[in-house]
């Protein structure tokens, strides 16, 4: 092979390899179908649920959209959404430790326009995980999409301020107490503190332990009397001349566990499911009247809408269902039905309570040590040089 032929062969091979690499890179960078999550208010502008809030609280609006590589919405799709709460953090527990690391919601819904919207009260700070699966109603209309999304919920800065104030107060109490107790007498050689001070500290520790035992026993007793089972809701139906609504599922729910719920629209004349309707769902906590979950969607081909929801607050909730027509030819009026759901509270795990209690006692003890040490240093005779 001549030199010119070898050069031509090298150039040809190099060109083919370049084309091959360009094709691979282009294929890897080609846009894929994707699922997007947006919130209202935007991330960073809303905080977790606060049990003792003085102002009304609203759930966060979550919007999920499924788009093809061209950016167009995937119409006539089915969304399957699972929302998981942030994982457990025993040493920095949230306001609802029982809820940590659990499933908050599971919903399967038809999205004619390729978009799903729901309102959900988010109970704790941290990173939520949303497992979303989007598939076509009609087979082979598009390839199913499966994606895991995250949602970061930041803690309310007011809580950090309150925690800092509490720590400063406890530390000040400890320092003041140590300063006063250190005035009584100086410790003997080899003693950390005078005998009177040691007796006082021992008594304070015993009282603290007794208080902790009483609180824990009371919590366990109240928990044992709470509902520990889930029984189905007796069908709650409102009959109209043209429509009947049925609510079924778990009438008794437990914090930390999912409750199964279902609504159905039936034509009372034919006893057949009605599918050309829209369900408006809302669950409201009855003690403080805040909305835990809200969703508006259409039923499946059996006229049913099913979902699983966790009631993270141990208080009764009211499920409200309104059915309106989704057809221009339908003449029935909107129909509503309600069902009250009892929610059993779950006591905070004893380990979490012990850790929180140790933080408070530890802060006071540190303050006492600082006060005693400072007082002892002040009482020591000064040696003149």
C-alpha cells in the first residue's frame, strides 16, 4: 500500500470515528420525556405545618406536568404519585417524629391534559421524595415515564429564634443557680462542689426523672386508649334524583399510617357508575379548621376515585366530596357528601423524648457548672506578689 493510500485510509477511518462519536453524543444529549414539579408558593417561601400557629395556614399547591421531548404536554395520561416524608432524624427531631420516614399520600389520577394539581399540607421540614409514574390511557400512545422528584421544605426561622431564646434562658438559669449555690461554701479538696450543692443537684435530678416518668407513662396510657384499628367507612350516600355519591374506606385512621379512601358516583335509576363527572375532594382538620388535602379530578371508567392519605395530626377530620357534571349535555345539579374520620394520635417514641429532655437538662447543667466555677474562682483568696 502506497503512502498516499495509507493517508487516505487513515483520514477515512478518523472521519468515520468522528461521525460515530458525534452520533453517540447527540443521542445521549437528545431530550427525553420528563416530569416537572412546581409549587405555589415557590420553594423557600413556605414552611412546615405549625400546630400552634396564630395565623391561618394553607396547604401547598403541587403541580406535576408530563412533557414529551418537544416540550408538549402528554395528554390523556395516568399519574401515579407517592409522596414520602423526610427520613427520621432522632437527634434533631421535628414537630411530628412519628411522621418522619413515612408515606404521606398515594394517588392514581387521570390527567386529560397531562397535568396533575393537588394541595397538600406538609407537616415537617426536610427533603420530601415524590415517586411519579406517568403512563398513557391508550396503549402505546407514548412510553411510560418513571421519575423521582424531591421537594425541600425549610424550617420556619421563627422556630430557630425561639429555640435560641429557650437555650439562653436555660443557660442563664443554670449560671444564676450555680453562682448562688457556689456562694454557700467552698468545696473541700478533691470535691467538685460542696456537699450542700451536691445534695441540691441530686434532688433536682430526681425530680426531673420523676417528671419524665410521669409524662411518659401518661403518653403511653393515652396511646393505649386510642384507636389502634382501621375499620371501613359505612357507605355514606346522598341521593339525588339523578345522582348518588358513595364514600367508603377507613373511618378510623392512625397517625403515621395511610388510610384507604374511595368515592363513587352512581346513577340511582340504572345503578351504573357515572364517569362524566368531576370530583372535588377536601379533608379538613376539625379542631382548628385547616385543610390537610384537596384535589379535583375525574373518576376512572368504573366511576370511582381512590387514594391513600395519611392524617398526621391526631384529631378528627372531615372529608368533603362535591360532584359536578363534566358534560355539557348533563343537567344534574352539583351534589355533596361528607364523612367524619376519627384519627388516633400516636405518642412520641420514648427515645425522642429522652433525647429532647437531655438537651434541656444538659443546658441547665452546663450553666450550673459555669456558675459554680465562676463563683469558686471569685471566692479564692488572691495571693499578693
